C-alpha cells in the first residue's frame, strides 16, 4: 500500500495536535509550586512578580514571558522546566528567569 505524501502530512499534523492537547491536559493536573518549596526558596520564586524583592528582578519580568515557561503567554499557570511536576503562576518570577526571544 502506497501512502500519498499529502495524506501522510495530514496524519503527522493531526498526531502533533493530539499530542499537544494531551500535554496541555496533563500539565493542567499538576499542583502549583509553593513559595515555601526548597527549590522555590533557593530561586526566590514569588507567585506574584510584583512582590519580588531580589536585586535581579526587573519590572515586566514574569514567568509567562520566560523561556522556561511551558505554556502560552496568556495561560494563568503552566509547567516550568525548573520545577518538574509542578506548575508556576504566569504572573510569578524567580531568579532563573530568561526572557523569551
């Protein structure tokens, strides 16, 4: 059986969408990171960036515009590469912040 390129590409696109939706659903079930977690304390994590007092913090920096944030910029919370198995607030901040390009 010979699969046409067009059919193959549609199958790849559909599979990619399904995997993306499954990933988002899985992340939605993750618990939020607490500011008192050991890693959060070490990284000066604040769920509300405007309450950050660390010298490295600059106005406008927040998790939702950080390269480590694994959600969309409009998501209220999403997974983060720094806190495995947990979500961070989109309005949060920590010293691992790196601006998205």
